[in-house]
C-alpha cells in the first residue's frame, strides 16, 4: 500500500521507463537478432516469443508491486470484500502496466470487462513492427509474436491462481488489430 497520504493514480514513470528499456520493441528486436540465426522454425519462434512474454509479465508484476498506485489499491480492497471481482480485474491491471509501458497507446482498448471475461485489443503494436523490421514481413505475418501476448496474459492470471482460456479473435494481418479474449477455464 502507498505509505504517504498522497494518492497516486498514475503509473510510476520509473516503472514505465524500466519496462520500456527491458521489454520494449527495441529490446525485443535486439533479443531476436541475438537469438535467431536466420529464420527460426515455428517451434523455436513459438518458444522464443512465449519466453519473452512470460518474462515481460513477470517483470511487470514485480515492478507493479514495487510501485503501487491508488487504482490498484482500490481494486485490491474491493476484491477482498467481493472475491468475485478478482477475475478479471486484478490480473488486468498488470496487463495494462505491461502494454502501457511498451506500446504506443494511452489506454488499453477494452471491449469487454466483467466477471464473464476480459477482451482487449492492441491496434498499434510496436512488437509486430519490431518483428517485421528484424525478421521481415513474411515472418511477421505468421504472427509468431502472438505467443508473447498469450503467454503474458496467462502469466498475469496465473499470478492470482486463476485458470483461463485465451483466444485470439482478430489478428493484425487480417483485421489490422489483435484482439484477445480471456475466459475462466
């Protein structure tokens, strides 16, 4: 909890900058360049992006807990009184921290948010652009990078002991936006 009387509602600038430095599109591009010799096969690409996504969310959770804000404190207080609110609201906060720190957006576009599930879109994905720049358009269009987002979301819900199913309803290549739906398993 925040130990001062001042309530901070914004994300910590230090946290955002640290996540951008460690897991932003430039960091992803550098990791791809050092990890892939030529074009990786599908299994190697999936493993790389899944690993990146899990590390990205693990770090987002760690820094989010080190830099609490009043928004999350209120969510936690409400979830203590009404446990049904734990899904999807608590993990969603870490998803927001991760994306707001690494993507060119000011809010995470939420299509659905309630006890039935969480659905969000990523319309301007700099990870997709980084994959295009590093590995070429053909590789990027295969959407290996979706493993990053799916693994990150799984990690956020896993942190709270919530078993979920994650679907990808729209893709950057077909629809110009990736949309993920998260439902209780």
